[in-house]
C-alpha cells in the first residue's frame, strides 16, 4: 500500500510540517485516525482523511515528546490497511 506516515512534526509553526496526518495517493474509505498519549488517553480522532492533528488537545498545545497513533482505512480495491506507530512533537 502507498501510505506514508511522518515520524515528527512541529505544531504551531508556520511551515508545512505543522499538521500531522497520513499521506496517500488514493481516495480512502472507512477512515479512522487516532492520536493517543503514551498512557493511552485519546487526544484526537478523525474520520476525515483531509483532517490532521494540529498537536492540540482541548485547545492546548501538547508538550514536545512522543505520541502514539493508529490508522485504519480502506483502499479503493477494498483492502483494509491498519497501521500503528509513534510521532514526535518537536520543540
């Protein structure tokens, strides 16, 4: 599958690296993207492939560090892609 996940971003910055989201070259169906803290608290969830995480939870920018993510989506051929990993918020 052609799904790319960055491993770090800089929320609050003016560059293109200010939003964390998966990148893929197809129209995804059945989309679920989640960000969790290291202790498992849900910080962000979206069913919209165009929406990414801006590094905030309840309006507050999260501190630099490592966060967990999970992604589930359906490809145009009907394959379900499930991925998990970590992303680092850079200072």
